[in-house]
C-alpha cells in the first residue's frame, strides 16, 4: 500500500485543472489509479479506497457508494 504515492498524486492534482477534471469524471477508484500509473505513480484502486477520509491539502478522499443496478 503506497499512501505516499497517493499523497503525491493529490498534490499534483490540486495544481492541474485538467487532471482534476479527469479525476472527477472517473467512475471508479481503479480509473483514478490508472491515471496516476500513467504519470509514474504506483497505487491501486484498493489503496485509494483504503485512503478514504484522509485529507491532503484541499482534497479529502471520499468513497462514494453507488447503488447497484437491478436487472
């Protein structure tokens, strides 16, 4: 688990509006982790979910529970 990598990512995200927009449009923690991995930062979606409630600068990581789909 790499909370230091998550903290780095969140600090970068705060200073780059285009990155912030990408992250806010993600549906899952795994999608956010893939963006970070493309930048050379190494954490998983599960790591990000475990970071729930933590604050870095002006950003607080929040897990959003989406209701399941019923067919």
